[in-house]
């Protein structure tokens, strides 16, 4: 029997668009370095056009939970991503990228709206995953995917010092309803699972809290560890009530960086924040940048490991990769020191490139032109 650990992650699969930017660009776009801001699709596309100067942009496969799954699979584990996938070209390319990296995307890719003999379908017609399928069937023969069936995007502003800021359009407004129904259908299958990770970015919307509660309850029912990824400091500060509700529902592991952990707990330091999370019964895993990472469990034990300093054109995806490596070690029964080393190794590999992972391949099979990605010379 295959004893490799199994991780199921719940989150949005996004297309990352990485562009070079300066501090003035962040100020103009209303997002601080090191944080994320949420925009509608039109505003995000306008920002892309402004920064790219009308030239071509090259999307890469992204999404926090997806990045963690990639790192977990690369470490030797089984990883599955539960996401309300779209069937536009970007969605198909992202799914192909994940499959090539050993990550399963088991949810049905049926949440598709099309244009056919009956005309263009409105997003208002879709209230659930079942409605999405019904509407697509009613639209007649499969044609071009309508605008509201597009995959979410993340504009990554890459600053000269390697810091980054994010503008995110998470995708269609009905995707969380579709995701909640599809998650329920997945757990009915009774597939083996050692841990379920919930991406904090989903808590940007009220409905994301309902998805989180459902995911955590189902994870507990199958005996899987419940993992919360804090995702972003600004998000935690703006929606702390939702994060508090998730923690109150019962979480076994919390993963985040120092700014996110202190925002979630109201504590001044990473150590105090980790101790507070441990007091609530969670294993706190807090990354500290070049200082390493901190683990604090309910028993009070904590460890710090120094990370090797490497040339870092961007920290994009490094925290997600760290989580994947650490969780692989944890679910394999390794000591915390080993888990930290595994996480640091996965993060270090990502720090050597300017994106979370390899470019998304285009629908024709060829890689699109790159904007600011690739190995350090």
C-alpha cells in the first residue's frame, strides 16, 4: 500500500501576471509592498495595460493553495487541489500545468457558461454549480466561453528589492457557491486524506467563511488535520472576524509569515503570536524571512532555523512552497526540525526564480513569451 502522505488543498487557481514595478506604481494602484489588494476584473486589466505599456504579457500558473500542492507533490506526497476550475484557455493551461507536476484537480470541470443559439448567458443566471451546468446545456452547442466564465488573475508587482505586491481578481462571483457544493461531493467519495488546507484568500468574501466551515467540518469527520494558511497581512487585518471564526471552528495547524501571524492574533512579535495560536490548540508555523522559521505547538516547544541567503529576484510563492515542504514532513511523522528544513529547501528553490513556478503553456502547446521570469543568470 502507498503510505505517502496525502494533502487536499482548497483555494483559487489563478493566472499570475508578473511585471516589473516601482514604489510609485504601488502607491498609484493603492497597494502596499508585501500585501495584496482585491480588484474587479476591469480594474485589474487596466492596471496590467498600464504597467505593461500595451505590450504582451505572459501568465504563469499561480494561486496560493495550488503552489503549496506543487511543493507538497515535489516533496514526494500526494496532492489534490479543490478549486472551482474554469474552462477558458487559462483554466485549461493551469490544470495541465498542475497535472504535469503531479497535482490532481479532481473536481468536475463543468462550471462552464457558453454562447450558443440562445445567445450569451448572464452571470445572474447562475446560482450554483448545478445551475451552471444547466445554463451551459441550455445555451446550445458549445461555443466561445463567455466573459463571466474566466479564470481569476493575480497581477504581481515585482519591486527592485525583490519585494512584491499583488492585485487580485479572484474570479467569478458564483465560484464559491460552486466550490462549496463540489467540495461536499468530493468528500462523499471517502478518499484517503491526511490533511486539508484552506487558503485564507477565500475569506475575502463572506461566502468564503461558509466554505471554510464546511471544509473544516468535513476534514474533522474523516480524521484529517485541518490547516489554515493565513495568506496575507492586509487581508487578515480587514477580515479578522472571519479568521477568528475559522480558528474558533477548530484548526490544527496555522501557517503564515510574521506579519500575518501578528495580525491574526493582535500580538506584537512572531513568538508571542505563535504562542497565542498554540494556546488555542494549533501548531503555529511562522516564517521569518531570512531569519528562518518558528514552530510553536500546544506543548510550548518552539524551534528556529536560519535560512540560507540566496539571490532573490522575488519572494513570489516562497511562503506557499515552504508550507508544502513543511506539511510533507509533518504528515510523514518527521521531527519539527526536519519539517523546517524541508520547508526551507522548497522555499529556497522558488527564491531562485521570478515566479511561483514554471510558465503556463499556451493552448497550442508552446510556451508564451516571458515578461520577467526565469532562472537567475
